[in-house]
C-alpha cells in the first residue's frame, strides 16, 4: 500500500525505542536507519537533546537530512 509513495525517495528512518530490536525494511528502498546508539555516537555529549519515547526523536532526522524538503510520518499518527 505505501510502497509506491515511498519507494522513489531516499528515506531517513529514526528508530524510537530499544536499539537492540532490529527493524526490517523491505527490499527496494533507498534508506538510512538510525537508532539511539547512532545518535549517541554522532552527537556525543549533546545526544541528550534528542529525547526518545516521543515524537522528538524525529528531530535527528531533520538534522541529518541534506534535503530541501522533508516529509515526516510517525507510527502512531
């Protein structure tokens, strides 16, 4: 259902929650997947400014993107 909409685009996925749980992205998508461990590694001591368990973790996706326009979705919207 969603494949035709998302497949033409580069996806930045920020995993909320337990980083040890693997997210399976179907084949055929161009994507980067980040979790809390990646955010800690990239931001170091400033990683605490990106909260989890709420919609704020998407801010990391905004920060890491180099695109002019960003479309964001959330799993509980």
